[in-house]
């Protein structure tokens, strides 16, 4: 009983301290503020209800990010991949809008990556996770993560050079 209570407190502390990071990561999948908030809320609920499956609090971070990934993917599948556009994106696509040609920025280049590469980039550089933690979150081999990371960086370099 003591272990369960300690784990609950650790979970509450983790969610309180990392809710912004969880939102930002969810947003990288959902591309919509409200959907990302919904995913984070649902992920927190799922995490709380399955807290009993967590063996050790030292893996809570990777465990929780895995829940966010799965919840994001489930939400995308439910929406049948219909992505809502933000107001600034709509304005960009309006006819008679003036075109401004600027260099493609990093955000758009990352969004253009396939999910498997984008997740690794987001976790590595925006969530500051180590390769081993990313492998744990994505349930992949460490060498696979390294290969995908280098491939993603190469794709980003090509995209940003064009």
C-alpha cells in the first residue's frame, strides 16, 4: 500500500512538472491546440488508471511519453487523419494573400518528416531525452533509434538547404 501511494505522489509530481512538455510533444503529432490538450488530458487519465502496471518510478518519463504517443496516434486514427488548420495557416492559403518567400524554417522541416523520424527528433532535441530513453519510449532497439536519428538529421539538412 505504501509503494502504491508513493508511486501516486511521484506521478502527480511528474505530471505537474512536465505537463507543458507533454503538451508540446502531443502538439507535434496533433497540429492543433485543442486536440493536443485533449490528448494530454486523456494520457494523464490513462496513466493514472494504469499506474499499477508501472514497476519503478525511474521509468515514469519514458512510460508517460509512450502513453502520449499511443493516445496521439489513436486520436489521429479516430479523426481519420483530418487535420484542422490553425488560423495563421488558413490565412496563408487564402487567395489574394501576398506571397512572402522566406527560407523554410525548422518547424516546417520537422513537420515534413515521417512520424517515426519526427518523434525521435522531438524527443531528442526538444524533450532532451537520451538515445536509450527514446528507445524505451518508442519500444525500439537503440541502434534503430540511432540510425533513424541520423537519417532524420540528414533529411532535415537536405530540406533546410533547399
